[in-house]
């Protein structure tokens, strides 16, 4: 956790891509659409830059990042 972001993950039994990634930015926490889109873009970029650290061979992971 890095306030206000939280991440949860689990090992999945499915076949296919190694990581499924979900970003949830609720309207309750960030009222303005501009702020939600900016936060979503920042989370996506942080994931893109660090996804090599999160990749595990032969393990499928479902990951969600959301604003607490």
C-alpha cells in the first residue's frame, strides 16, 4: 500500500497471459473526471515501467489496484 493506492493479487488457475491487471478509481474518492483519468494514467504508467519486476514465469496472477 502506498496511500491512497492499494494493490491486491491472487494466483489464478486460468491459461493465457501471465498478469491480468485492473485499475479501479471510484468517483467517491476523486470527484472530478479529470482527476480520475489522471490517476488512472499514472497507475498505468507505473505498472508499465515496473511490470518486469512483477512477472513470474509459469504463474498466472490477477492484480487489482484501487484508491482506498
